[in-house]
């Protein structure tokens, strides 16, 4: 029987064939929550009469959203989580370590696993061919408590990406283009499966944008195959033993298929206040839009490869007067590597600032809240009204290259004007 | 669930950032205050004027974005009897049922602001008493019907000791 990747993962877990639309009870391999979803998950565990984890090695708590704590409330919630983790012997990933999704990718997620996280961007784990999906605090707590959850087997939407990326165009642009095409509800309840000759040539960090943003099209999960690039990445992370090849059958029936020739794309920008409002950077709607703040980072584009691209443009230049540049590495590993490569020096000398690893300005609770009427251009994954803490501000989304080029000019700028 | 309530109309793509703005995250330990900001960035008059038993009525993709479970919690605490939408984002949908808020996927075209509505959840039936529109909707999957009937997921697990699938 031909199966898509999500069907293979689920069939292997539940021990029988599955079909889209079916409800299944499945064991869960890893479960995590963070400082915004964790406190309620802990409350719910306690109300279930929780008295210890059967498999504490499957459970983790991350302090990444308001990190380090930004208010007395967040400081006390961090304290609650630290004490709970210590009491019940589960791993706590404390402030300064980075964003849960980046750390799951660097250290923990494995091909074929089922991962439940109390955060919508949990789907990032799909870059390693794990069925990783976001849920609320109560579902997360129950998955921690029982070690299993129920899922509806999703239909698959296959995205076949071919062609060489043109100069100044990156995987972020491809994903913005795909979401712009199918819409922000275009993959609701479904699995987005990313394949094709272009994707086969991309490294895992390059691919990660795609599953990360799958939820921006409403998807339950976004999956990449586990292949040679996956093995390279896991080996580089000292986890060669975690590698296992895994891919959907290319001819498996699916609900939808879209072919994308990446060589025809131009850099993309998503307009406020929705991710699916993507246009080409040369579109009149974004030309010369004034940028008050540029934010580089997040679980979407806060990796070392992203900062190499951005600093390649920023190095030796000055950002525009009246534009702020904030950079936040996604993890401590990225932070240390950027330090060794002098990337932060380039950002600081260009007039920007670098924050400690974590979600930074993205959730709108700290370090970069926007003023009323201001425009932010960011590498993040969503631009909803109020996202960065102020409903009177405007958020545009783009690649690290477009963001860096725009920081130099102070207006939204085509990176092909500066990328060699 | 046949009592009537007023329709509060919302657009497509109502994000959880609009339902529960991140800038109020410091109010998580103060739910009565947080509820005063329910859906504030979508329309500021909702939280101040909604009456118990009213209905939130929306277009497509209601609840998109962040998984913050307080989004359906504060809609429920604001007094809304149910959310009616053409479609829901999946995390919100699951969260709503888990916290005991009825999320009903139904064609909301033609329902106007302020209309008097009633919903029969068991029969899968919505009636707009102001303009006479009647719509049917598909029942929830059995597991979700049970969770909702038990009053939410925690109550469901306490009652059965496990998912009762």
C-alpha cells in the first residue's frame, strides 16, 4: 500500500494501516511545554491527580518566550516551572538556552517520532520527518500524563519544489509564496509534505522554514523526508545514531499537489496583517515602505545560516538613521557559533543590537515591542495584528536577506540590489 | 441549548492574538480582568457588552495562529454559549472542546450582527430567528462529543481514566 509520510509515521506507531479522516489513539514519543503554555499544563496535571511521570525522559519544559523574565508574573511562572521540573525529575531548559523548536531540532527530535508541544510552531520538528504538532496546554498535559493522544489522520498536500533558487531568493521566500498561494486556511487539518529535487539539495536548517510555517497555512504538521541531508545534519549535531531514512511514497494518493519552480520566484514579502498576503518585493505595495524596526531571529529564521546571510549584507555598512536592528539567535549553539564567526560584531558595528537566545520580540511581551503606527520588517513567521505587542503597529515578513538589505536603506528593499 | 442569544459578528481569520492579545499575558493569573479584553483587538465592544448566552459568529479560519488555550477559555468565560464559524483553525478547535466551549462548524453566511440565534447541538441545527435562516451542521467526532459532554478534557479523563475513544 502506497503511503504519504504522515500515514507511514502514524501506521508505524499504531501498528495498523491508517486512512485520512480516521481517528487513532497513538503513543507519543516526546512532549514539551514552555513558559506560556507550561503553567496551565502543570495546573491541569495536578488536577488530574498527577503523581509522577512514567517516562520522565519524554517530557521537557522550556523557558523561552518571556526569557529572561520580563514581569513579576513571568518570573513567578518560571519559578513554578523550575520547581515542578525539579520535583518530578524532568528536564528544564532554562533561560538563555533558546527557543524550544530550535532545541528540539538540534538535540531531540528523531525521524518517525510523534512529538506534541504546547506551542503552534511545534510543527518545526517535521524537518526531521517527525510528526510534530502543536496543541494547547490541556492536550499537552494529558499527553504527558497518559503518554498518548488521539489524532485525526490528516489528508496530505504534497509540495514538489524544483529549480535552483535565484540569487537573493531563499527557502523563506518559497514558503511565503506557497502560503500566499494556498491561503492561511489552505492546509487546515492537513499534513504538508515537502519534497522535490530542490528540497533534496537543501540542508536541514534551510528546510526548517517550511515545516515551521506549515501552521501559518493551518496545517497539523509539515514534513520533510529523512534523507542524506538529514543524516548530515544529525551527524554534525553528534546524533548520527538518531538517523533513519524515511520518506513518503512519491506516488501515494494525496488530496492536493502543487509544483513550485523555485528558479522563477523573486523575494517575497507578506503584508500586514496576514501571512498569506505575500507579494513579490518589486510589488508597488511594498516598494519604499518605511521600516522603523528590523527583527532578525525566531524559530523561523534564527539559525546560523540565516545570520550568515544577513551579516553578509550588513558587514561593513551602517543601518539607516531612524531604523532599529534587533537580532536574536534561536539557540545558545547559534549564539556561540555566531560569536566564533564574528557575526554579532558585524551586526553591532552596523548599528544593531544582539539579544540573548529565545523568542525575543516575536511574541510581543518583551525586547522590541513596536510603537503605534510603526512598521517592522521581520524574519518571523506571523504578522497578525498585535503580534509584537501593539495592535496599532504593522508587521511585514521576509527573508533574512530582505530584512538586512532593508535595515541599510530604511525602506523595504530588494536584496538582489545588494546580494552578490 | 435551545435558548436564544445575540449574534456578535466577526470576520475571517480571527487569530488567537486578536482573541487574547500577548500584551495581556501578565493577566494570566487574573482571569476576571483578562476576560475584560476578550477579542478586544477584533472589536472592542464585544467584551464590554456581551451577555451570557450570546454567540460569537465568524467566517473562515477562526482561531488561527498561536496555541494559547486561554483564547477559548476567555470566550467561554465572557459568557458566549458557542462559537459558530465557517471553519476553525485546528488547534483552537481542539482547545475549545477541551475547555468545554462548543465550536460549531456551520455556514454562517446571512447571519447578521445582533440577530437572535438558537443552537441545538445534539440535533446539529442552528436557527436565526431574526431572518428565519436555518442551517444544519455535522456532529463532532464521537471523541469530541464525549469530551464536550463531560465538560472538557480534564473532566473526561477524570471520569474515564483515559480517552474514551
